[in-house]
């Protein structure tokens, strides 16, 4: 068959689909489009096996084998069905954590671990990521525990900046799970989901003998599972705001009190500028524990030697400043300060490299959709940020606005240059890159959050920079909360309740009309009739259908770049990343796994169910 040509042959459900592609790796993008259209045509289709023209089964590296799913099923059994604010379960007793530590024989390991502990409402994950990257570039063996994960549970456990391997994860997982299961009783039940993950992190970091363990608090601080650590090297509190109020309290003072629960006697602590009410509580708690508390300010960009922070957005300079202070203190307390730092105002090379190369999925992340870029780059671009508090929504809106403004300026600059001098390969009939763009919002948030606090902050922040959304799309999350794993999707026969998404849409429409009152109280029937698919907003029963609508819109408007802000929920961000990446990863893994010697390769995809 001619090079650069893709053939596709399909049969009925249960029969193979055969796809042939020549040996060139550059062809894999051309293979993706027919594969993607088929993958996404029905979310219930499942590819269970692929074989090449030699009849040898090719494993899909992004779909874990049954042993991995078995572990994730066991982990899912620890997820409780009740509200996070419900204190009725004995597993919520903080003192049980010390029983679990004894069962796992981790007492000495945790006490000897050189920990950096970080809490906060927003920015704590970014601060931890910067901190880990700096110390790794200083030559230390690092362990990083963060939450939540976006695609794979192993993202929460990083060794030297890389998520833990599947083999190691399984070994440590069953070591902990089996021992806890064997010793569990009515008085000491199995730990709940997050507590088990924190215990697993301690086991992994102890067994891997990391030099430094960087721990991101999951929720609050005082009663968080990571607060098992009694003598960290340093503690950090990132920006505080209103979130998880049903658990932490409804004032900034109450929230700050929970976060300050990670302070330990005489252990150095750092924070960023906080609202007066929150700062007063932090200072009071620090005084009670004789904690030297310092307020750090945003990192001076001139210290980066003309490089950019690895995590984007102006707010990241605040998180970077906090990370630098934590790393300086850790180096000093562990006897390494003289090796890496002097008393000058400049940052050492290792710090700069760590800040510039840090990466974190789902926070101010820009991803071009690979399945519609047939004639040119950037037809559909996702701007992903897991903001879910009023303050972070405002920051997100500002970042999105500045990001698309920068993109427009780049396109304008290219338009003024001769086509042949551009580094961008221009395809299709147009002489210059397309610069017309439209902004779309893809949104969902948890029902415990108030969209009347979130959405106005986002709209105002964007409007202040001249950015207005042409349409807002509201979808339920694709993943489910009581299941972990690549198969953790809603059941195909599940009746989808869209009442919350319809309520979000009502808030949006009322905001556009300048109305504020009773936005969540309109009847479901009225809402479906009036709004479900309006000119300015739509509710989709699933995320794949919303993305299909976006891709169809791109195909129908080839001269327009669609810039889609995905926000409101880290779970939603993870779901979008999973859909965007899974086809690309599968094809790349299969093609790169074979030595092709110039001959065509046939892939047989066996499909079951609902296509």
C-alpha cells in the first residue's frame, strides 16, 4: 500500500477492525483520527486486545493488566459512601492512624524521615512540586506525595519526579493492604481511602530510602493523615481561602486554625501573605508552639536568569517563593546549606533549574487536541486548571485571559512575517496561521460548592481582560467517586442525573442576564425547557459528547481556533486529559514497540459491547 495512506476495515460488534499503517512513526497522527472517531463514537466500546500482522498480541501500556485492576478494586473498597463531613465512622478517629503505623511497623521510619509538610487552600500542590524539583536538581533522592490524581493513582507517589512504577506500586500496595486487613477489627477497622494512601506513601518513601519526603496535606491539616509526622524539617502554609467549609469551618479564622494544625513545636514554618483574620490565627498558633513563623513574598522573576517558571501563571511566583524558603531551610537543617547556597541575593543554578523544569498536570496546563489538527495546529486547544474555590477561580480567569492574549500576539507577529521565515509549518490554502478565536467554558463543580460564588469571579476576571465566553458547556464528571481505576466509569445503563448541571446552567444564564436571586431554585422541568441547549450554554449528559460537539464545531469552522477553558473540578480536568491522551498513547506505544523494517503493520482491534 502507498506510504502515508491509512486503510480502515470494520465489521459488526464483536468482530475485528483492521487498520494498516506504514512503518513511519510520523504517520501515527494520521492513524489517530479514524481510531479516535471510532473510540469516541460510543463510550461503552472497549478495546480488549490488539495484535499485529505477526499475530503477536501487543499490550496497551496505558490500560493496566488485571493484577493492577485487582489492586485498584481493593483500594476502591476503602472509599466510604458517606459525606466527608460525617464523623460517625470509627475510621475518622485520628488516633487510629498510630495503630495503623504500628501494624505496618513504620514508627521508626516515619520518625527518621526528613519531611517537608505543606498545607493550604490553593497553591499547596504547586508549592510541593516546585520544592521537589528544586531538591531533586540539588542531587537528592526525593519522594513526593500529592492529591488528587488526574488519570492514574500512581501519580500521587513520585520518586525523583517520576510516578512510581506499576511493579513497585503493586508490591508496596499488597504489603500494606494484607497486613492491615489481617489485623483489622471492630475497634481498629480498615483505614479509609485517603488514610490508606498516606500510609502507603510513608511505606514507599521508607522502603525507597528517600533523602526528603515532600507531603501535601489532603484536607485541612490538623486531622489529615499526613499529620502523622511529629517532627518535620519545615512546614509551609500556602494561600488560604474558602473551601471545604462544611468540614473546616465557615470563617477564614476557622480554616486557618485547621491548616495550622501541621505546626510542630519549634519547627520552622513559612507562609505567604494572608488575609488579616487568617494571619492572626496562624501567628497565635505559632506563638503557642514556639514556632518561628516567617512570611515569604513572591519570587523575584529577575532571579530566574531569563527563564520561565515551569508552572504558569503570575500566582505561581508566590508558590515558588514559598518553595525556595522551604528548600533553604531544609538544606540548612540537614547540613547541606553551604554546598548549594551562599548569602548573596541570587539563586543557585540548581534552584533555577528546579523552578524552570517543574511540571504539574491540571494546573494552568495548555493541551492542543491531537485529533483535529489535520490542516494546521491549534484548531482546538484545552486550557486546563482545576480551580474550585472563589479565589482560585479569579486567578484561573486571569491566567486564561493572559494566555490567550499571548497566543493572539504571537499569531499577529507571525502574520507580519514572510511565510517562509516562520518556524511554523503552514498547511492548507491560507497563507498565514489562523488567528480568529472563540472562547468556550467547559465546567463542572462538586455540589458542596456554591456556583454563585465561583462563576461570577471567573466571569469578572475574564471580562477585566476583555475575554467573554461565547458558550458554556456543563457536564457531569466522567469518573465516579466510589471507584478507582481505568475502568472507573459510569455504568452504561445508569440513569444520569443532570439536575446539578442544569442548576449550574441556570446560574450561568442568570449571570449573563444580570440576575442573581433564586438561580438554583428554578424547577428542573422549566430549566430543561428553557436552557438545556441555548445559544449561550448547553448541558451534555456526558463529557465525551461535549468533546465530540467541540470537535464537530472545529470541523465546521476551520478558520476559527476554539480555546476551551476546563475548570471547576480537578476530576473534570483529569477526565478531559484521559480522553485527549488515551488514543495518542495507545498508538504510540504499539508502533514504538515493534521493529517494522519498512513493511505495513496490521492492527486487529477486538471490540465488545454497544458500538
